[in-house]
C-alpha cells in the first residue's frame, strides 16, 4: 500500500487541492482521492507532485507491505 503526505505538504504551502491539481494537470478529485488513499499515482504524477513541493518522491510517498 502506498501512503502519502500530500495533505501535510499542501498545508505547509497554504495550497488548496484545486491549486495543486492545476499545477500537476489533474482534477481536484484526483488529489482528494490520493490523499484518502483511494488512488495510487502514476510515477509521472508522483514526480510532478514532489516537484511542486521541491522534495523527492520518497518525502511524500512511502510504500508499506
């Protein structure tokens, strides 16, 4: 299972789901589903989200077996 810290990073940057979605080219609902763990991102999407926050993918996404 993939866990993420998207909501935490959005809060640190005072960013809404809509703003993040616009920056990475997805719908707001996709960001919401990612935050709730209902959706696993593609590698490209994970990379783009990490790039927005200026951190590595591993800072935001972790895998638990």
